[in-house]
């Protein structure tokens, strides 16, 4: 039986991205990168509140001590939701003004992992960083082109990672005590004609859900053997990311984009840039707030 896909919010985002579920507030946070906004969506009444950030923001996560932590074009920043004040914590690429931060997520220990990309599309000019809970920043991967989806296995021994142009989901051995990774290998290889892998989340069965930019779908994969388990088509070509939310974490929220679509494409997909929701028949894992 095909899954039901609903339009949760006709957001018409230019570049909707980075959804994360706040279990305490029962809100879905997501960003519109190009419009420089952080959104908070309330599924209970369908309302959405947008905060002006003042710069491109690639990812946002709740902070255990209050407020949010952002990965922006200027680095890692703290953000006060009530005042809109940004406080710079670290700018590891201050010497690379053509780069900005893109996708990011907290690991099971509360560290914030986020990577960069080149605004002028320079290959392998970006990197993956981790903001530790003591406020220090480490570069953990070099030679990245477009840093995107992140996730961790159920036993917390493996980290999954997407550098979009590779058309792969890579896996690394992950040490939770030290926050380090090594031994890269490929667990999913994307075929031609399905778009490019973008954001990603892991469900409660350890399977990977991946958004397809220019592919109009989200897919579910088994990282043990790289097999495709499920395809969920959406009425938007540029699917950017996904995460589980709702009181029981049984709803998959999916962000999309309108960026770069001409009038003909927008006429064919009028809800491009919308926030979609799927009931996939499996639950997700709780998002971890930044612990610093």
C-alpha cells in the first residue's frame, strides 16, 4: 500500500533545510537558508513562526541550556529565540569567505557536527567539523565538496555521512568517548537518474532515510547491504532533508526547495518549498540537543 504524503505547511521556502524535532517543546525547527530564517512549526495547530537570523543558516539545533546553536555562513553561533541575538562561538573557516556551513546534527553525546560547502562550487574546498560540548572545534574531514546528511547507528559505533557529489552514503567507525571517526567505507551507492543525496535521518530500526535533491523522493536504505527498501515520491523535485517528529516520533517531516526552479517547473510542482509529512509505519530516534 502506498504511503500517504501530506503537505504540512505550504511554506514556499526558497531553500528549506535542516529539520529537527524538539521533543520538549513539541516543535519542528527548520531553516530557509537563502531567506536567512529559522522556523518553528507547531503540528498541533499548523502554525509556523519565523525568526530573522541575519545571515545564511544551514542548520539549527536546540541547546540543552536554552536557545539554539546555529551553523551559519560565519561559523558556529548561539541564538536567542526571544531576542534574535546571535553570539559567535567559533569560525573555523574565517579565511574561506566563499564557504558557508550547510547541514548539521548532534551526535548521541551532544556534540554538534556540521560541514561546509563552497558558494562558488569549488570542489573539495570544504570540510566537516565538530563543536564539542566544551566549546572547542575540531576539523574531522578535509576535501569535502558539499557536506550534507549525518546519522549514527543504533549501537553508536558507526557514523553515516553524505558528501553530496560523491553520490554515496559513507560510514565511519565512531568513538563516542572521543568524538572521533575513522575507517571510511561506502554503505549506499546511488544509481543514475534519481537525483543526488542530501539530508538524512536514521529510524528506530537502524535504517537510513535519505532526501533526493532533483529526485523528488525520500528513500529508505539498509546500511548492512546497501539495499533500497522503500521509495516515497513527493510533489517537489528538490527534496532537501527529513527527520522524525511528533509525540511518538512516528511522522517523517520532509523539507523541500524552490531555488533554481523556472516558471514551468513551479507550475508543475506548486508546493515546491513546502514542508511535507509522511506516516512511514516506523518510528524515528529522539534528536539530541547540543550539550554545551
